[in-house]
């Protein structure tokens, strides 16, 4: 089953990459009119396509970063709650951790 899934992923991603390359090549030499906070600006369409691709990748990585940060915060909260439950059951925080070493005396 994994072999079939590998073929499907490879073919699907290859087709999408091919479509993206063809789309980008067809935009070469064309111009678009955009308004950015006022005046009308004539910009090569290839720059808009590339800026859109970079923006999409940046948005993807920022969403992943946000999700990973939220997961870390949830783990920390769960660990704190587990520590609070331990102290609520009668164990002290000192008994849950290993004993501290005595300082070396001269």
C-alpha cells in the first residue's frame, strides 16, 4: 500500500509542478496593471506570479510555526497541570524532584 501511495504522491506533485512551470512560462513578457495604495502601476506579470508563490510559501511556514508554538504551549500547560495535581494529591514538589546535593565544604 505504501508503494502505491508513493506513486500517487509523486505523480500528483509532478503534475502540479509541471502546471506551475507552464503557467509561469506563459506569463513571461506579459504586463499587468495594479494599483498599490493609489497610482496605477504597470508590472511584469512574472513578478506578480513569483511574489504570489513566495507569499504562499511564507504563509505556509508561518502557519506551521504558529501551530508548533501552540503545541509547545499546550504541552507546557499540561505539564504544569500534572505538577499541580501531584501536589494536590499530597506529594510535595520537593519529594517529586531528586534531592539537592549539599555544597562542597572546604
